[in-house]
C-alpha cells in the first residue's frame, strides 16, 4: 500500500480495492523513520495515511523530513497535504464517467516546489497575502518596515513567507493540524505569531481548511491559501478552462493601479467583465490577448455577523465536476493564472469587422489581420525570448504588399521565385534562418488562415507558405543547448576558461554561488544543479502549465487594507484570535452537458 501511495498516477479506485486486509484499527502505526508509512485512520468511509515526501534543507543547514498526508473517502476523493508550506499538492476527483483526475496544480517532488517557489502553488500565504505598499505600515501609531521583495513593495509575506517553512504536524482522528511560530520581527512583522492550520476531508465530500492565529504584540494578518485548479485535469490547459461555468457571489470589486495595488475604491461589477453574479461560460468572457483573463480582487456579499457564506462555484460540463467554495472572509481573489507567462487562451478567432471592407485601406486591413493572427498564436512567443517575432510579422506584411502590387502570377508558388522575393526584401542578408520555434510560429499563422475563407486569408497563406519553403531552419539541438546553457558547457568554461571563478569559489562560497547563478547554476541540497531558463512551468506528470490554464478562488481580506480605512480591519491584538475558514465542496453533475450549457450560461457580451 505504501508503494502505491508514493506514486500519484494510480487511480483511487485501485488503491482502495488493494488495501491490506490486515489493517483495520483506527490508529495502527509503523516505526517512524524517514520513509515511514503510518495509517492514522482506516474506516469504511474515510482513510488517513502518512508517508515521506522529500527532504528540505533550511538556511541553517538543518535537514527536514517533509511528510505527506493522504485522505481517501468512500466516494473515491483523495486529497494530499505536505508539511512544507502547509500546502495542498493533490486533489483527485471522479468524473461523471468515473474517470479520476488530479485537478490541482502542483509538482511531483520537492525540487519542483523549491524551483518554483514564487508560484506558491497550494500553499498557505502570509503573514499577509498580497502587497503592502512600499514595504511599510503603521501599527498602533508605530511605523514598521517590512522586507521588500516585489519592486518597492512587500508581497505575500516577504522573502521567507509561510509557504517556505516546515510546519509541525499533529494528527487527531481524521484531522491534520500543522503548527508554526513566526518569530517577532520575522520579515519585519511585530510580535510572535502562533499559527495552526487544520485540514480535514469529510464523508460529505468537503475539504476544510481552518486557520487560527494569535499574537504577542499588536500586528497585522491576512492568511490565505492559493489553490490553482482545473476541473478538466491539472494539465488540460486553457482549452478545458474555457469550458468552465463560473459564478462568484460578489457585487463589487477593487480596481487596481499600475503597480498592482488597490486604489481604495470599491466599484460595482455591473456592466463590467467582473460580473459573475449569474453563471457565465469563461470562453465567452476571455479574449485571445495574453493580458486577457482575470486577476481581480472581488468583494464577497456577506452579512456583518455572518459566518461561512457561499463565495464561488465552478462547473466543468464535459466531466461533470463541480467545485463550490465557502469562506468567512470578505474578499476573494479570482485569477486565471495570467502571470504564468506561457500560453494563451485558444479561442476560435473571429475576423468579422463592423465596418465595410471597402471603406478600409487594403494594406491597413491586412496589417490588422496579421496582428490578430499574431496575437492568436502568442502561446509560442514565450518559448524563445531571443526570436524576433516582430521581424517575422513585418516580413509577412512586406511580402503581402509586394504580392498585391504584382499581377496575379505564380511568383509565390515556386520555391526559387519565392527565394528571390525574400532576397529583394532583405537584400542585406545572405540567408534568412529561422529557429524551430519561429517556424512553428509561421505554421501556426498558416493554420489559422485555413480556418476561414476570406480572400485576404488565402493570400496570407500563400505568403507564409513561400517563406517556409525558402528559409533555412536551424538545428533543434543547437537552439536547445543555447537556450538552456547546459551544465556540461558551464563546467568546461569553469575548468578551462574561467580561473577567476575557481579562485572566488575557494575564497567565498556565497560569492561563487552568485556568479554561478548568473550562468544558470544554483545550489540545492548542497549540490550544484542547472537552473534552466525555460519559461514554461513543468508540473505533475510532465504537464506544462500555461497562462490561463487554471484558476483560483483565493479567500482573503482586501489587499493592502492597512492603508485604506474603508477596507475591513486587518489588525490583530494580543488576546484576540484570528480565524479564517475555507470549505471546498465537490459534486458530480449527471445528465447531458449540452443542457447544462443552455441552462447555466448567459449570452456573450457584445
């Protein structure tokens, strides 16, 4: 059974059927070693197990064993939490057709969480989630300076927030309680803060996160949990995210300034893209530009003395999975992972213009069309930052303009003729070479032109095809080695060409680490490892996490509340207890998904 739980790929159904018959007690344990497997509870309806996930070396050189806790209930729902960052790393849900998928973004091992620490996937965020302006705040008429880790601002608890520490576990029945003490002036916050997070999966398909804290000095607090999910599967990407039907119990939102901080206004969501008071299909609300999507702070509709209230709901019709979130906080951060930096929403492109085509200049119209195609396939732009895509776009426009001046001839249909045209446009270059990613970019534009039948599309297709027939494509291995700067190349440089680096490594370990980091090498677990410059996020089971490939409903207080008197209070005094409760409820909707769409979505905006 232990071997099965360490591998996240087997389905919960298989695990539940292969449970050993010799284990029936509610508190049966084995010897607590580094790789111990402990069964805390094993009943007909719920099962809680503990095993080893990985190692973590803190700043003082101390090695911590990271423990993983796994719940499985009678409905084949499985949740996993680890003690590093008190984070949720897996949530496997069955579908309408009994397929079980992991719907939470995360990584397979500790290396993934250490290399992608800024994403905070599944972790507890704090002491204060979000930004604090200029990294300073006034508490009890005294100014405190916090660590500045986001430009000139303090963000998500600082350099070493609660997501980058090891929590102490304690198990009671089916509850796992993780505790941590944030010392006085840790990241600049006043007072010792005693925090306890309780996780529990119930037989009612409810996963509860209960956060409690109290302090020894007057301080500020805004704990949160950042859980990115995609009910179509954690690696299904933007295509499945667009199929979600989302509703949010919020009639106001907080507009943000250019620096990402709220302006202090509270605006109504009516007639804005943030109005999810009635269910809406994300595909109708999100565009094709990389900056489209959502990263908004919403104001939850709740009573003054109301406890838990409904916050948000997401339905994925193809799988039938439904997630509902309840919380006792007044705000929710709705995000579609637009900061992931790779990928874009794949929505069918529409080139229907409101104006008559005869009223527009032909060349300007084509240039606008190229811009739309360029934005439509922008998911490849972040794969190779050295490629000049603007140059390719201008090249296509120039060739199309030259072709429009010529009489309808076969100049572009023959490879040799196309090569002469390319030389006439770029006469200063002996040869035009493209990287494989640039070639993929052109192929994507050509495929986009084949979806519709306008004349301009057909002409553009011929132009792009002529470029692909005449240019030279560089070797993939050459580009790969240049992009990633492999460890072997750096080692050779250090051994044969960089004696200075070796001397500095002998003098000072910290100085050497900073130099190696610039070359793409980092020190992890006292070993040198290559720090790949690939902007893509490689998640569980080798999945690529793209921009707008997941969403989160992050329960929180209003960000930067210490600066705005009209925002809810975020201060905590000695003797008071801070409490933040989040409940995720899971459902499966049966029936015809097409009927759900007609019943649950509204018409797209004009």
